[in-house]
C-alpha cells in the first residue's frame, strides 16, 4: 500500500504548481473583459480592443483599422481581416489557437451557446497588470488528509456533450460527460457524474461537486477534482482524492462562464479537504446580453 508520506509529498508539489498556474501573469485573475458576439454580428467595436469584430459562418473575424493600433496575431500585425481561432489563452497551449496580444494584454476567443441553442462567441482580454497576487487572494487549503482519498468504481460511458447552465445567465458551456464514479462515505453509497476535460495528452476526468462546506468554508459554486485513470485504456479509476478539490475560476474573476454543478453531484456531507474559499469576494455581474436586448 502506498505510504501517506508519499501521497502528501505529491500533493504538496501539485498544490504549489496549481497556485502558481492560477496566479500567473495571464492566468484567470488577469481577466478584465468578456465581450460577446452572436452569429451574424458585423463590425462590432469593443472598448479595450482595436479594429472591428464579426462572427461569420462559425468564425470570429478581426478586421484591423486602416491606421492606428493593431493586434499582434501569432507574432505579426495583420493587414486584412483574420480569424481569431477559439481556444484557451496561449499558456495552456492546446487547440489551434495562436498567441494574440494587444500591447501588453492577451486576447482570446471562446465558443459557447445560448439557452435557445444559438452559438455565441466570447472575446476575452487578460491584463497582467491586474493579476491578483496569491497572497492577496489568501487562497488556502486544508492540510492533506489521507482519509479523503476514497476508493471507488468508474463506469465509463459513451461521451455525451451536455450543455450546462453557467454562472453567466443565458450562456451555456459544453461539458462532455464520460461516465460515473461510485464510492462510499461513512457507509452510504454515492454516484457522481464525471466530465471530460480535453487536454494535449487526452481526456482528463473531472468531478464537479458541491457539499455542505460550499459557501461557508469553501467556494459556494462548488469545486472540481481531477481524477486519474489507473490503466492505459482509460477505463478504470480507482480513487477520488478530495484533497485535490479546488475552486472554479469564477471564484477569482467575473469574466468567465463556469458551469453549474450537476444535480447528481450535490453531496450531503462536509468535504473537509481541498481548497478553501478565497478571502476576496467577486461581485458577479452579467456580461452577456442577447442581440435583442442590445438594440
């Protein structure tokens, strides 16, 4: 059996890397704007960005002005309309997106859907000068407790894309469901839904949960736990380790679309493990307004 010292040592290294990633110059806390385009929008201007923006045939198109400020797209200044390919900001390094900057700020686009199934596009701006320092956010966690590394059984399923409601009213995010994970806590059985996060190395199974600590002790909108496959075929998961539970990005910024917790993943006990609620509170305001409300 693996030793507690080994488990805790691995967790400490992971915890340090997670915090450093969250609060890096172009991390989640650097977001300063989230603009929206709907299919058919043409020549829209955004306060913090140059040129005009359009959504045409499934593409986000940036058109530079004839003169004046311009974006840097993959190391060059465009002279004609160019697609800004959706994807996470370039420090994640996956997908077909390329590095896009406006001065010191980084720019990215992401794809979402509306409640009635229409495709939406967010244009986000990240300003490293606004990045929250980890010490200012006062992000802390419970000490590692091996009792919260709980064995269970993964039941894989055919991948199903589920359009989950998000913290941004009217906006839904695709959360692929890849199976369920069953475990017991204090003699009671539980079964939670797992979603699949696409990465460069394949699908990362994730549990998005709320429990009785959500709100008073941990982040109110829930936390996520990455689980690890135990076989090369990605058909077996032996453990869920709640020590790795962390707050969603919406705990640190208003300019995101974090999915709401699946109803199946509302746990009726205190998970006294993982990341605690950050001391800084985010005043949630909506950034999306449908076209009919903008007119």
